[in-house]
C-alpha cells in the first residue's frame, strides 16, 4: 500500500535572486507561511501518507530545523541531506535506503491542485517505472511540453513548443528502482532520467486540469503570495453517513455491518475530483446508549477511508456526535449543540477548514440533516436513496 511522499527541496533558486540568498526557495513566505508548509498541508490532507521525506540540499539545516520530526496529520516528516549538490536524480539516489518500493515524489516549489489518490491508487504496470501527472490548458512560453501516445509519454519537448500539449505538473508516482538509472552526479531527474525512460516507453501519464502554483520566478512567487489564500479555500460537501453512504441498519459500528449505498464511493470520489472538501457528519447516539464506544466509531471510519482510498477517493474529516439526551452513559447522556438537527458538527468544520461556505452543501436523508444545514446557513439536498453517484453528479452540475 502506498504510504510515502517524497519532496524535492534542495534547489538553489537562483532565478529568485536575493530572496534565496539566505532562505531556501521552498521556505519563502507565501500568504503568511512557508510555501512548503502549504504544500505539506495539502499533500497530507489526502490521508494516504504516514511518512514524508524531504530531500534537502541548499541551506538544508534551515529545512531540518523547521520540519524534521514534525507531523502533518498522520504523516511524520524526516529530512535527507545531500552532502553536495547532486541534482534532483542524485538527491533521490542518495536517499535510496529511505525510499519505499513505490512512492509519490513532489517538486517542492510547485503544486498541482488535483486528487492525488486518483493519480496514485492505480497500480503501475510491470513495465512502468513511473507515472507523471500532467497539466492541460497551461499557457506560457516558459514551460516545456509533454507528448503522450496512449497512456505512455513519448517525448519531452522544450519551452516554446506546441502550447496545446500538457506540461509536467511536478508530481510523480515512482518505483524505487528508478534510482538504478542514475549513473553520474549531479544528475537531473527531469532532463536526463525521465527522457531516457520515455525513450524506452517506461513512463506513463495522467492529465489533469486544475490550479497550478509555481514559485520559480519572482512574478510567479508574487502571484502565489497574492492568490494562495483564495486557492486553498474551496467549497465542501457534507455527507450524512447512515442512509446516505451506507445502508442504515441501525447503530452500525463494525465493517461487516456496512453495505455501501449504490454509487456512494464513486460519489465521494466525484467530489474529490471536482475539488471539493468532503466531510461526513453523523449522529452516533449509540455511544450514549452504551451500544458501542468511540473507539469502534473511529475504527469503522478508518476502514471506510481505506475502502474509499482503494477507489481513489477520501473523506477529509469524519465528524460524529456521541450524545443523546436519553442515553445511559455519562458524559454523553445530554442535550448538545452538535447532534443534528443542531448545526455544531457543520459549524465546527466551517471554522476549522478554509471552506467557501457560500458554495458548500449537505447531503442527507432526513429532515434533521436538512435542518442542520439550514442552521449552518449552507444549502442542502435530500438524498432519494437511489444511486448516490448519479445524485451527486447532477447536484454538482447545478453548482455555480
């Protein structure tokens, strides 16, 4: 199972002039905090990585001081320091002993806003050494272009080539064995190893459309600084759980009790692919009644997350209310502000995540779900119990 993200953060950043004389490029401030922090927060929200390895070179001690040993979500960060400039391929080769057999590699000075799980959950073919995420519809003369035949990359073209072709999005699913292709130092992954692998037909690609953040030159750094806050804010879909994602059998708390609603997992992925935050808000009064504990709810949600990940989808956060006024277990046997139709679960998420509430919505199967949405001042949709993917696709098509 894919568990490791690796990030290239060792470049000199010479095109940024004085800005990088005393600060590594990925640590430059963007919208109030280092660009690398934004990147790590976005990477780890997909909940598929438990380890992040930073490949540091220039001013590596600054990178290590800020990030070594830190946690972003469930992921723990470690730092590999190259002894001298080795190039992007050389830095990867130097860290070979710390690499998983398959990992996702990110450029530390850019990020493509897309569903990482959609890109990474499909197994590489036996003859593939890697897969690249490409970005379509990106104008500009300074970007190299990528030619694809079928799903395989046939050529990397220089800047100024056919602007209708996609560009490299800076995200790669790689086998560890790619470092076997590094036969000299310093060595470039993009300009040398990838070119060689494309000639052999061993690189595939998936093409996406989305926001692309790049801080490689002063103008783009300024643009990122001005727009990062807006880029990180996105609408959300709040799903009720029982009766919407899974068949409501009453107080389900074990995986064997879960039958997914038709199209439920596809619906979650559709929200991910469309760029929405995706949440679950569920009343779990069975905790207050003593039927099960919070540990069972957490374990079940972990299982649901794995089921979704296998299809390229994920839930950004599961919120549950353990209270019920008729419960028998203290301190959960009380009236609270989170149990639907109260809006507490929704409003807590709205205040904790960079959510565009005006474009957000809730999908439920009961009047109490819709009332919670009304109290939180977001739109709601009553699920008809048929196919959730078709329901959500139509719902999203009507969003502005």
